[in-house]
C-alpha cells in the first residue's frame, strides 16, 4: 500500500442543521499517515464538517468514502466500527466511570491495513505512556478530572478502538498550555504510528506544529487549500479567513 493512499474523501458534501444549510459542496481528502488541519473562524463550519463526515447530522448530501467504502448514508457507529475515530469538542466522557472503565468502553478488535500489515494496536499500557497523567489516575471517575484530563481521556478512549483515522475537534480549545503541548506531541506520535488525523483548529501556531496540509473554511465553503507551510507563509489568506 502506498503512503499516499486516500483513507477518507468527501466530494460535494453539504449539511444542514434543521432547515439551515451550513456546508456547501465541501471537497477534502486525508491520506494514510497524514495530519490535515481544517481551519477557519468560529462558526465557519469546522465542527459541522467533522460531524457530517461521520454521520452525526440528520441531513447531509454528497459523497463520503472511508477506506473505499461509501459511508455517506451510514450511522456514526458503522463508521466507528470501520475504524473512523471521532473526538468531539464537548468530550463526552462517562463521568461515573473510572479512567480504565472509560477506556474499556472504547475497545475494539485489532485491525490490519489493506496490504495486510498490522494497524496500530492500542492498550491502556501504551496509552498511559502517551498520556502519563491518565496513568497516574486509572481508578479516578471521569467526573473528577480537569477539562484537559477529560480531553486526553476522550482521545485515549477513541484510540482504544484502534482507528485508522481520527477526527479531532478543536484539540487546543480551552485547555492549559501544558496540555496543548501534550496534545501536539500526542498527534505527532499518532502520525508516527501511521494513524491519520483530520483536526478542526483555529490556533495557527498549534496547527503549524502538527499539520502537513490545511483546508480553510469560511461560511461553510472551502476557500483555500495548501500545505501547512504555504498557509503559514500566506498573510493575505490568513488575514482574510483566520485573523479574528
């Protein structure tokens, strides 16, 4: 399998909340082992795009393919079973369950790439190396953790499903700088393991640390796409679509 294999692809993706159309003909793709940033201001449609890709919105139109399969009409749990992970911005940890129990909930069987090689297999032990904070509190209930710790637990729980690709919604939003740094290291570690990531992000500095490519959204449409280095060097685009 080539490292350029496209894992996730959307063509002319449109999505609605109720009667309001939020996304207009979004085209994007993510290849194996690649980190792609979906950038834009608040309300540009970043989170909606991730939800539309995995099937969490009532109404969507257009083509979504994951590992070559059409998932444009699938329920979110079908995509998750196929190895598409989703880390929502609102974290959704099970507050009454311990760290270990939260991880157990996310567990799925080992996976292989289409060329027969093993995909990354995550265990609590491996995840505690990635997230030492969690390793120090395996029995703590999710409800008694800081926001940043809950964020890590949500990522770790998603990884217990051994995903090929993770949709990561606003990883640096509202967490302490030390957690942001750990998030960045975590993303680079996942990438080194061959996991692909599509993240929605407003923070240019964070996106630059981890991403290979970027798409820029404005009012539900992709206005610009380029390598991360090109976006970082393009003041005009950043002023038009990203500066607050």
